[in-house]
């Protein structure tokens, strides 16, 4: 049976020519107005949409979001004459399968359509509990089909239309901001702003001003009013990343905002009503910070009404082939390459590597490898040294090295914290103080290792 394709492009000539080129293989319909195209989707199921990135004055990314809201399973291929790396990455993050630049190469288009439909077929699954057909492996930019990620998708689906505060926890690079964005853009607040603020990236003296804003003349240099993140996020969502780095002083002020649902800009007297969804994230153990007096308990319970824990990449290796394919496509476009896949040996090394930096590190590795690949295959020589070297070292040798450095008898009588400190010291010694290699050996992120080094005052 022929698959149903829909073309949405404001140029009638393009709609006609693509229809003529594809109608022998597919049931093709077209629309020059995005509203008309969306109405068609409400009446009929389409397997794939060819979508122009700029449809008159309408942004195709917004239409993409509407398409995915109507039917999450539909595959979307973006077409544009105004291609940029950022727009392609943004389109794919928002759920597009791939991105083609006009004038279209019909052979390339045909191959992309086949790949998109095959991608759809391979990943169709049925949720027997609620009888909903889940055909996507990308949920608002989050890639995965492993049981742990399907559970995350399910949680996001349950949370998207309620205003419950959420804390997303997980190692650095696992995609905490992507989860926050998915909750926002999948839910009822999607028309409002999504505002992300990294609490660790802004000095404490400036963080309060960033959140609350200020009035002209509040302090020297305040020559005009400044809109704070709270006001900008009003009626939308504010995402406070690395909230564990927020000072106790500012935590108290944030708690008041959460309780009163209002805030007062610096230098102002009249509070501003606040209707905003709060999502926070941390790669630190907030409960442990509460126990140690580093994080307010009342704020912790106010924020952590619901917790989503993202698994590290090493615990969901089933998703790696999907991630490989997804980002190879992105970097093919960005770097003008035509990489298809890895050699067998290179694929084995990529699958065996533990990715202490999680998905963020995987992206960097793939960009490096796609760039170096001379043809359509990534060979072992095109992989970063850390992928080749860490896989080449026998795990038992690593264990033996640490064991010899520590000595079993030396651990007897130590507390868990003391033993952990000794383990870190031994791993640092084996790796000659190299933190990235030490973090990889210990199976934690570099940030996690740095936090431990600071916690145990390791010099």
C-alpha cells in the first residue's frame, strides 16, 4: 500500500514538481498555506510531510511543532533555500527527521524519504496500557527507545499539562534541559516563553538581578529598567539549571517567589504577579546537600514535587545506534559530508566506550569523526584517541591497577566516604593526575569528579 505524503510549500511550482516526481511511489497531496496543510492532517493520516522552512511570513519551525502536536508519529523533512547550521540543528531538535537545501536533488530526496519511512517502521511500538500508538523514537528532540527513555517520555506526557514543579536530575550531558524543553513545548504553556538560566554560570552577585530584574537608578550603572527572567518567563516556563549552585541567600528569595507567586524587581515597591512553571535541574545530590545544610529543605520540597532521573548514556546503550544516526545526519549537513556509518571495528569501539560526558560527549566525538572520515565510512583511525585507548585497555587491568594501589587491607575499617576518597586518589595516581581519564576510569563525569575532589579536599 502506498504511503501518504503531504507537501507544505508556498510555491505552487515546487508543490507541482514534487508531486509529479513522487506520485508514482506515494499518495501525494500538497498545500501552499500551512493552515490548509494542518487542516488536511486533522482529517487524514500522513506518514511523511515535506515542509518548507519559510512559508511566506510563517516560520516552518512553528508549523513543525503544530504537525508534531497533531501526530507525533509523522516524519517531517524540512526544505529550505535559506539553510544554516543553526536552523538545521534547531529543526532536527524539534523533531524533524532531516533537512534538505533547495534546489532539491531528487535522488537525495528519494533516499531521505525512504530512510524516514524505514525509521518510522522500525520504531513503531504499541502501548497496551493506554492503547496509544507510539511510533516515534524522538520526543521533542529527545532520542531513545530503551525502556528507561520510554519511561521518561511517559512521565513527560503526564506532566506536560499540569503546573507541578519538577526537578530533573542526572549527570552532566544527559539532556536535562532537553527534558525541561519537552515538558514546556509538549504542554499547555507552549505559547509562553521557555527561559533557561544556568545558576552555575552566573556570579552570585549578578544572579539575583538576572532573575528579578531592576528599576532604573537602583544602583550605579542602572541607567534603564531591566526585565528579569521571571518576568520574561511569565505565563511560560522557567528552567533553573544547576540549582545546587544557588546561594542560601538567594534560595530564600526563590522560595518566597514559589510560595507567593509574585516577585518584586530590584528597586521596585510593587510586586508583579507570576504565573510560571518551575523546572529545576542538578547533577548534584540535592537531598544530600539538604542533609549537609547546603540547600534549604523547604525549597527542596517545594521544587521537588516530582523528580525525573535521567540515566547516563552507559546505562542505555540500546539507544546509541539511534543517536549515532541522528547526529551523523546533522553533521553531514553541517560539514557537507556523506558519511553513512562506521566500519565494523569502529562501531564496536563506539559501542564499548562509556561516554563519561554522556550525550554531550557523544555529539563531540561524532562531529570529530564525521569531519575526519575521508569517505562514507568512519574508520578506527577517524575516532578520537580516548575512544580507541579506553576500549583497548583491558578492564581487569584497570581493576588490578586500582587494587594494587589501594591494597585490600588498607580499606578495612574505613568509612564509605574515606574509601571513596582513597579510590579517587588511586585512580588519579594511575592516570598521572589526568582528570578526564580518571573520570572515565571511575565511570563518572568530569564535573562529578571535580565535585568529589573539592568535597574531599584532594590536592
